[in-house]
C-alpha cells in the first residue's frame, strides 16, 4: 500500500434552500466531508494505475455517488474533478525506473527483430551465392570498384585462391 495525496474539486449548488438548512446542519461542510470520505473509499479501492489512467471515469463515478447522497439535502453535485495525485518521492523514482526499464525492453526487442531480419537476408544471399558461384566474383569486383572510388593511397588486392594454385610449381592447368 502506498499513501497518496489526492486533490479534488467538487462543484455543487443548492437546489432547495429549505432542505439545505433543515436536513443538515451545515450543507457546505457536510458536502465537503462527504466528498473527502467518498474520495478516500473510492480511491483506496482503486489501483495506482487506475488513479492515473482512468481519472475521468473515477470522476464521473464520484460525482454520481455524491449527487445521490446529497440529494436529500437539496444539493446538486454537478461535477467532481481530481486535480492531481501526489505520490511519495520514492514511489515516483520507482515508477520512473520502471518506465525506463520498459523503454529499454522495447528497444532491445526492436534491435533483436532487426538482427533477425538481417540474418535472414544474409542466409538468402548465401543461398544465391551458393547457387551461382559467379555472383561471388561479381561481388568481389563490385567491392574493388567501391574501394577504388575512395581516396586512399594504398589498396590491397586479395588474390583468389584459384590464381595462387596456378602459380604453384608442379601444377598444370
């Protein structure tokens, strides 16, 4: 359980002045106290996430309950609005850590999905290279063209293994 401070505003008007005076000693104080106790009981049963995410629904429920309970006093509760919910600092830090962990989790999932797609593309490319050996030679020449277009002073050309085999003594073609 976490203690929270909830600030709310209750908008009401006196519909029957006679009942507001006769049925209750101080209608303003009674309405305020009723609003506070009802707010405590409703929000005490609600989860912290509900307080933050479903505020409008809780406002409407609270307004409906207060309107019914103050009707015998000649009071009409027209609206209730929770202004803000103050959490203890340690709870705010814990929620911030949780939100950060969720963001990191989503980022890791997106990164892993990207890695999976890249590896699937590499497997597909390897299949094409294996089916047509000439594609490796074409890719080799394309890479050499890219290297040559850069302004480097030294370029190392790796020789294909087949050429080295031709240069060995005792090998005939």
